[in-house]
């Protein structure tokens, strides 16, 4: 038996890649160690992220830390793959010579071979899924991106958009359901673009309907939806299909026409506002999550104030933000000047998130006294950690649930229960088991 450990950095799409990779290793020859394992290991792999400056720095630091373990003999073989490895394939071997092999992000077969295994076509949709009671899983429905946002390096890293055939998506989802998964989180660089390359039209709604036919799947959640060309039939599914969560993650990035033009987003402020109005009208009670960028070229004080006013107006229930990071190889790095100082970017980020904190707190307060159907993710300090359809794992708040004395908390993990909300915090909610 050879021991294998993978440290996965970056987004949920990397998590899926890691699970696909580990599923290719025969269980009678390889022992998969958890990420928090700190002892010796035969093969240690780092699934790197190269999206923005902070992520690149984290990946490099992790590689340097593991290189030290490699020198000490604690790691038998150190391998790196993923986005950063794809993007800087010529520079990284000089920076971290202790790494025994460098691989990209577009093909996992070379990594499988480096581990001494043979890639299996029959296992393309298989996933390594730890038996820890977790009942949600990310499901990648496409790879790559055809859009050319001026700030984004993803098309250079992941390549052109490639949809996974619907029958393969369904096959993977059924295998996950057989392992106890009850919630699927659909992810891609752009989920709403799904199907254009394979079928000549957008078919995300068809994916939702196919996955809804799997009896064990109770929730389907959509992430990473590009606003331009938003498919109307997806809204109908969200409004009428009880398995599709009334939750939409739609990264808007900004509202200023000037900044949106610099970003090459192909939408303007009027179109964006009309889309939000349509989402809230056609899917009553929908929770909207968005992501914004502060400090992008073209954003002066006037444009930033316009963004703050927009947040007050739209009142997104969930919101995240990034500070602009100039990425080499992008259109923005070549044609735009990154004139906003890092201190000013931080100031704007802090102001934006402070505003959002109040909006989130107001939304949570409105839920006190209500009854929520929740999925239990874990047990911590004698309480259940759960989520409703309005909270996505790892990016949103949680519902912390108190239970009667004597409740078998461990048996509740991975189950749906009903909870009455008793108290609201800025991002989390407190409740009691019904």
C-alpha cells in the first residue's frame, strides 16, 4: 500500500478535480490520507490555485512548506498540479526544485500515471468521497470559459468552454447519491453557458430536470451564473421545481457602466438592474448571492460610491468581494493601468463589507421565529451545524441548532430536520430542533 495525500487549494472546482483524481487509484494499492494528516506520506500532491494574487501567494507558500518536508524525508514524492502549475509551468520548477513533478489543470491522466496507476475510462465520472457523513457534493457541469473578461486569467489556464454531456453528469450524480449525497451544487466557470458547445443552445434547465429525477437528491443549487444571456427557463425551474433551491449565485462584479466596460462584461447597469428585478419577481423569496471587485481600473470615488448605492438598493442577501489583482496575460494587464493603491483597495473593500454586514444582519433578523427545513452538516460543541436552502456550504453563514438533552447528535449528520430560528447574528442564525 502506498499512502497518498492531496492538499487542495482554491475553489470548489479544484475539489472536484481532486476527487476525480483519487477515484482513479485502486483501493487495494493506495491509502488516501486526510488533508490534515501531518505524518510521513509516500506521495503528497498540491492542487494549486492561480486565480488572483492572494491565491497564487498561498499556493507558493504551501509548495515551499512541503518542499521542506520533502528535503527532510517526510514526503517520498512531491507533485504539483492545478491552475498555478498550469500557468507558470516554466517558472515554478526553478522556484521550488524539490517538487518531483509538475502537471497542469486540464488533464489529470498524467498525474495518475505519475502515481504509478493506469487511468481508467470507466472511472471518468467516479469520485473519491470520504465517508464522513457529508451529504453535499459539488458537481462540475463544464470546464473552461469562452468569455474574455479583461481581468480574468481563467481562459488562459483552463482553456475554452467544454460542457460535460448530460448523461455523464447524471451518471456522476447517481454515483454520488448512492454514497449518501442529498444536495448537489452545480459549478462551472459559467453554469448558464452550459450546452452551447455540445447542443447549440443553453441547456442548464435540462440538467436541472434530469438531476431532479434522482430520488435521493433533494436539493440542487446553482453557482457561478454569468448575468449576460441568462436563460429564462432556469428561473421557471427554480420557481416551480421543489428540488431546485431558491438560491442564485450570480457574480456581477460591478454596477458602474464605466467599470463594466473596462471589465468587458457585455452588460450595463440598466441591464443588471432589470435582471435582478426579474429574478426577484419570477422566483418569489429567492436569495441572491453576488461577487464584486473593488479597485478595478476605471473605478474612481464616484464609481465606488455608485457601487455602494447599488448594494443598498439591491440588498443582496449574500455577497463576497475581491480586491482587484492585475493578472499578467489578461487584456486588463496589457491595456489598463492599475492606479488604485493597495491601501485604497483595502479601504473600499472594508467599506463595502461593512455595508453588507448590516444588510445580512437585517435579512437574518427577518427570519427569527420562522421554521426552516435544514440539512445537518456537522456536530460542534454539542450543537448541530446546519443550512437551509438559503445557505450554501463554505461561503455563507450557518444555522447553529440546539437539541434536547439526550439527542443522538451524530446520527443527525447528513439528515434533513426542521428547526425554529430563535436568534439572528450578523451572518449566522441560532435555532432549536423541532
